[in-house]
C-alpha cells in the first residue's frame, strides 16, 4: 500500500491535497486495491457544491459501485475527464493521473483536521487486518 | 457455513480473494485482477476451480426414457460420447435448471448448477416413479475443473493419452489425465475452446498442480468467479437466477433451440408449446450503453420514463471494451437499433438494442 506524503486522508479512503488555492482529491491506493479493476468513474459537474462527507461521485469496479465522499466542503472547479476513457488510471496511479476532482474549499483550513499520511497508513493497515 | 473446496489452500497461496458463492468459499479473483484474467482466457488459457458445480448420474434400463421425459432435448438423438446443453422445466414451462448431459457407455452423466444441486436431485427423484432407473447425486465425490482458452488443448494434451485433436466441441471421453481417471468434456462456460474435467475429489490438488505446471509456460493462469461471469456473459451463456429462473420459460429466454418439440411427451411440453405458438411478449436482448454508465443486474430498463424491462446481467465487457447488458424487454422494443434507457442510480442513461451474442463462442465460429 502506497501513501502520498503530501496528502491528507479521510476514514472513507479519500486523499486530498493542496495545489495552489485549490484542493485535489481521489481515492487512495488502499481503496483502489480493495475495489480491484475500476471500469467507470461517475464525476460531478463543474460548479457543483458539496458538503463534507457528501457523495460527489461513484467509482465502479468490475463487481460493485461505491460512493465517493467529499473530504471537506467545497465547489468543484475541474473533473478528471481522462478517466472516461481510462478508468484504469485510478488503479495504476491513484495519487496523480487517477485524481477525481479539483475544488475550492469553503474553509481553506478544514483540510488540517484530516489524517496525515502516517496516521492514514496505520488506519488503513488496521482496516486490512479487520478483513 | 460456507464450505471450502479441496483447493482452498491453493487459492489462498495464490493470493485469491475469497468470497462466498452458492454456499462455497471460492476466489472471486487473483491478484492480477478480473480484467486481466478475462483476457488471459481469451488469449491463452485459464484454470477454474468449479467444484461447487453439482453432478448427477442416471443409469438403468429405462434411463433414456426417463431423461426423455424430464429434460427438454431429444436424448435419443445423442451419439455415444456426445455432450449436450439442455434444460429441465416445470409443468408451467418455468426453468428448473440448465444442464449439460453426457452420454457415456454405461450411464448418463449430468452437470448441474451449484445452487440447484439439491433441488435438481429431488426433482429427478420425484420424476422417477416406477421407472427402472437409478439417479445418484455424485457431487460429493466428483471434482470439477475447467480448463478454458485457445491453449487449453495444447496444455491438456501433455497430460493425457486421449487424442484431443480428434475430439470436436461438445464431445466427451473417459481417459487418464496425469494418471487420474477423468471424464473429459470439450465443453465450457467461457465462449472459448476448452475442457471440463470430472474426476475423484481426492485428486483435486494433484491434478490442479499438474495442469498449472505444464500450462504455465503456455500462459495458463488461475481464474476467479468474476472473470468466469464476464466470459460467459459476452458469449450470452445464461446464468440461472439471472437470465433464467423458475418464472422464465425457454421461449422468453431465447432458448427454443434447446427444446425438442418433436419428441414425445416431456415435463413442460404443453406450456412450452403454447408459449412458442403464442410468441413471447418479452425477449432477452443485448443492450449497449450510448451514454456512459455501468448497467447491472436488476437495474430497470425504461422507455420515455416508463419501466418496460429489467437488466439480468450487465457490466463492462472486457473483450468488447463496451458497457453491455442482457435485459428482458417487450418484443416491440427487441429489434436491434431500438433505443431504450437503463436507470442507473435514478438517472435514465441511453442504450440501444444490439445483436447477441456479444462475442461469438469458439464452437460457433
């Protein structure tokens, strides 16, 4: 399981990273591994606003559809259209090429309340043990 | 409690992700993932642990007459060593199960679905009456593996004296495989060339290991349930509980070809003849998504906001690279090119009826 040191993490296995004034989010390496082959990602429209924890998208693997939760409240400024033809990027490169949405947070400091990479690594390892 | 197969430790060692299926603990996938497993079977070969499948043996002086009455195909037309797809129906035409019958010198050997094993066996017992037949459920002592893919014959030939190049599709022979007495059927559930192997349960690990050993250089990989489903789906092979069930008759399912109306009385004949003459109001069709989205089992099919049908199986089809579904729709919407919608999470996504099978099985090429 890989983690991105520059990202913060949710308990629902999303990563979120500051890039300039915006935040970028996607699902973690642990999450993509659990889901296995991803065949479709449904993403929101640019301009949509979501609260923290609200479902903003759906990621579909061969066997199941899973919700994606907004890590902190914000307004979508861009979505990763390349996932339409290449959903496998989520499996291959979850923290870079496999990003889901870019958004402007309501509160720029909200991200600081989330787990850092070390805390998430422990959290995910414990989740794995529970399986 | 779900049961482990004899190969459970092999699946664990291979990193298989174990799930419960029809009361058995089986690998849904191995680490390479279901998409790669699917392609492996289309391009090289795959080995499947399908011991969850059931088997029944029918023999005795009236075995033929008994089967003629219980199954939909004309068993009297089977050549020695032939394997044939058939159905078992209820009186009302609903499907008890879909099966493969093997005609062997001393018996009829029947492969049945895992989830239906007990039901089928009881159904056979109740249909016996005073017939001079014995019906034995041999599922416990019989192990079943499937070796499927264009390289399957080359792999199996290294382990058996049976002359596979002289064995056409849907033929069976009894011979040794790696020293194990095996019923070899040139049959399968993937749309590829391949074999299904039936042999004594205690030889499962030995035979699995021998096949993997000789197959590995030819690209053989173990394959899980997820790829088994996508492979059979592309070839439009029905899955009991999805495309077919007790409330669906063979005419609706597009399986009229598996019903021999010309033979004498069999269970369900009257109802099926009526259904055939009246024509089915619903048809099983293929759908291809126009809008993006993954159609799945039980999603509604709609036309202008009204539900008109249901998806039986849907998924991203790996060989075709498309989002496809099998669905029941009214016959008025069954023509290829007809546009309908699939309701995905409350949203109507456009799809169109397309010809099936999506992928032409090897035995029909």
